[in-house]
C-alpha cells in the first residue's frame, strides 16, 4: 500500500463552494493545498488515505469559497473616510477631496492608508484588489507586507500632484514600478487613466500604446454621472464611451468603472468588444450617481465584477455589502426577483473580478492547480441560521465579521479573525495620527 503523500494543508469545511462549475456545492469533501496551489479536492474518506497534511483544519460550520476580488478601489483613501460625506460627486472632488490630496498625499500617507485598507479587506475575505491611486509604489509595499494580492494601477491624470508633474511623469514612474515588481507573485499591474474628463486624448493614446505593448488591462472611470456625459458632449461632441471607442480603447482588456449611465447601443458596443464593468453599487448610491443596469449588462454578455470604490465614497471596503446590494438593486430596478441570483452575485465577486483582471487562470475559483486564495466563512451565527442553501446564506446573510480564516497563495493571512501579517495596533495608531493632522488643518 502506497504511503500517503505529504502536503502542507488539508481543510475539511462543511461546504466547499468552488464557484465553477456554477451551482456545485460539495459536502464531506476535503481541499488539499501544497505550496501555493490547490492540489486536490476529494471526499474526506479518500483524503485520509491519500494525503498526510502538516496542518489539518476542520471547519464544521464553515463554507469555503474563493478569495474575494475587489475590482475597483482607491485603497489609501481610508485616511479620508468620512472626511466629506453627503455631497455631490464634483463638489466632493473639487472642493474637498482634491484639495486635501494636494495638501496631504505623500508616499507616507499612501503607505499608511493602504495598510489600513489591507487590514480591513483581508479580515473581510478580500484576497485581491485592483487599485488606482497616487504613489502606487507605497500601495504595493503595503500589499506585499500584508501578503495580499494587488493589481497596481499605473495612474495617469492631466493635472499635477505631489506624485508627478504631468502625464508623462505619471507614466514614467508607474512603468518603472512595473518593471521593478513585475515578477513578484502577488503583484500585477494595469493602466489606470483616471477618467475621460481628467485625461486628454494625447495621454489616452499613450495609455493605449503601453497597454498593448505590455498586455495590461485598462481601468478607467466612465459614465459615472450624467454631468460627466453632458460635459463630454459639450467639449468633445460625443459621449465619453464613444470618445474612448474612437481612440481604440475598447476591447477585452478594458474595465469600465461604474458604467451607470449607458444606452442600449453602448452596452451592445461593450459586449461586442468584450469589455468588463466594475460595478460599485454602494458608492453609486452614496454619491447619488444612479443605479447601474446590471441585469441588462449581464444579459448582454458583459462580464461584471464588483468593487467598493474608495473608502472616502463608500465608506467601507466590504465586498459582502456590495454583493448583497448588487443582487438587491438589480431585483428592485427590474422588479424581477429572479435576476442576479445568489450564485451570480458570488461569481461576480470572485471569478468575474478575476476574469476582468486577466487572472482567471490563477484565482477566482477553487479548482485543482489554481493558487490557493481561499476564505472560510462561519455560518453558525444566529443571523445565518437555519442554513438550507449555503450560497444563499453567503449572499443574503453573511458579512465580513463572519470571515474567520483567509489564505493567499496557500499562506494563512487571517486566523480566527486575526490578521497574521499586519500589526493591527500599529496600523490603527497611524490612522489616528492622520486623523489628528487633517482635523487640525
């Protein structure tokens, strides 16, 4: 009889929900991890004889799911959380956020703010986030310290900041960071022009050139508000998406953030070009931007992932809230309770986010050979009982506080609700430091 194979980790949860194939829920199964990858998923009775794990964790009340993917955020803006609430988007930006950023944003600010974001997101099961902010090298440092997967945006904007003086400066610094970190296993990159109203044609053309040369996604705010569309019509004579299409930007590497105000022909155009949408329901509601046509996007074959947006406009980095709200808003908006069912909502926050970022072959599902980004969710609490359907409970009942364990590439980064890679007390002390500085200004 062959001896059991030594492996690093065996997990025995109540349910394994791999996300693909959709609808599959495994009971009495074990998941085996060797190194950074999922080696096997098999019945527990077979695992006993096949594998000898260094660590064997039994999770009798838990659902095991893929790590959550935050498809759009400005992580360091945790330090501006609640700084200027309850104002229209352009007032919020022009009169509060951008002046505060000009005064305060630095590499130190971004490092401390992103550490705070990573702490919050990891404890809520977010194993990968797609970021767009100044000083991305500081964001990457925070994420790698936390052992969290980051897609760092090479930000481009036409106005000067503390980070760069002009669009070429943004590009040069971002591309240098990409060259320095391109082989890190938890770090990847995207081109991140801020928005059509803040980036001119010349800069967008350069973004497109680099995106094609380096095979990087393009991540941009678009059609977030009606004011944005009116401004584009006045300045360019076309709606923002049409302008981007004219520049050749639409394609399977294009991620449209928000995409709230879309006409049917625009959705058809996005579907034709294989574009993706980063849907940010809480931020859209809080800034009164509107409700994105999620059901129509999905029905048209457009891939839709979920993002929190920045903590200054949400104000949480909680993808459980986004998942639940995305499902409920679609139902209320269409008056059809069957749209965006729980299985779809869970896929949006895992596989669909990974697909938009070009990471589908590595993360987003629990499948043999994929990297072991995993989240264990305790469904034993009163608000999740009784449990007839664990997928439904995850979407409509569970929240970030129910996450007990998180693994990124096989490493346990949250254990019994405690982050293992960041010193929470130090992170929170730095947040209070920045609060005091900004409050005095």
